[in-house]
């Protein structure tokens, strides 16, 4: 994570909360073209794979394919729906700054757009991942409230040294969450929704486990940052997600002081499985996970 001093060299106007001006007028035609390419790829794969809440959010916020959205205009639409705003940041911001924004219903979005050779994978969150992937779900009131609660919980977890556990909740819901709908499993996680290949893989491939969401189970499960997930966690509804997490985590954090930590691909006898993955990594063959 770059320090604010390092970022100031590139972004002299950066504020103490790590926000910058989006400088929308500085995007080139090629930048907008990259957005359009990414958008159109996702448009082909998301129907029937993304949940209606995500697709409705895209539509309601008028996040279209023509150009990179102007975050100010987007915020005006989003604010009307759920009182959230989108603010521009260079890319990843420090945890405490990130939580402070979420707790105040501001979503920090990377302002830059990836290069044409990075359509399939990029390490740092850019405007496509953040705006296309994250912002549509913020148009849903219960999800908007969940994100605010996560920000508040993040500040608390940091003080208690429980951030690694809480970050797993974010990872397996906000970034890589699936939801069970009467029509079948659907995706809502932004990391999936902004990836063409993982949108198909997460919902349809036989390889990964799909396990019903359980808060303590999730907080004990490591995750992969460099590959498709080996396990996805499935909620029945956003009300379930909110209800299961809008509580005092004190007793849970106490339980997490002991007991097991699970590898990303592990299946437990207590898991409620939507799908048992066919692909098993051998012990010791793991790549880096967090
Ligand atoms: N910064 N811009 C940005 N986006 C994130 O998703 C993000 C971040 N900083 C920290 C962070 N995520 C995570 O550490 C927490 O959710 C745990
Ligand atoms: Fe993200």
C-alpha cells in the first residue's frame, strides 16, 4: 500500500482521506473504448448468471457501455436510491481509510482504467472493477446497509486485531458471493461480476465447492487472491446476509481465538453443500492464499 506521501508525488491534489478528483475529462478515447469492451463482454455473460438485484442496479444507475461513468453524476443517482456516493481514489487505500469511507456511505473507487492487455486480470482495483463490479449492488437498500455496517465493523475489528477474519467475510460476500435463487445460483460478488471467465466458472463449473453461508465458517476460511476461488459461499437472500452479520461480533471473535482455520478448498462435515467441487488441490500444493 503506497503511503500518502508517495501518492502525493503522482496526485498532488490528493486529500487526507485519499480521495482525488476523478478528472473525467482526462480519460482518452482509448480509455472509454476499454470500458466499452469490458462492459460488452460482461453484458454477454451476466444475464442468467448475475442476480436480478445486480442487473437492476446497473440499469437504475444508468451505468452504460458508452463511456467511463462520471462519479459525480453516478453519485447523484445513487444518492437518490440509497444515500451512498462514489468517490475517486488512486486505487487501494489503507484499511482504516477504506472503512471510514464505507461507514459514511462513500464507496472509494479507483479512478484509472486498466490497459487493453489487462482485460482479464488486474491486481489493483480500477474503475471497471469498482464501478461496474461494486456500485450496482449499492443501489439495493439492504446491501447498502450491509456495506455501511461492514465499514463500522472494520474499524472495530482493526482495534481488536480481528481484521484478517473480517476481511474473509468481505472477500466471500462482497467480492465473491453467490446467492441461491429459485432459478438457480446467481452471482452478486463484484470480483466475479467484473470478470468474464469467473462469472461463468463460479456459477457453472463443476470444480469449485459451493457452500451455504455460515458466518463463523467464512471467518475461519482463507482465500485465494491469485486464482479463481476453490470455494464460494452461497446466501439465500440479502436479508439473510444482513441478519446474520448485523450483530455484535464480540462472542464470535472470542470463539475465533481458538479452533481451526480452513484452507480455501476444505469441505467440512458440517457444511451445507450446494455443490461438492470435483477439483481437489493436494495438501501442500497451495499457492499463496490469505
Ligand atoms: N481500498 N480502494 C480500496 N478498495 C478495497 O476494496 C479495499 C481497499 N483497502 C482495504 C481493503 N479493501 C480491505 O483491506 C478490507 O476490506 C479488508
Ligand atoms: Fe473489490
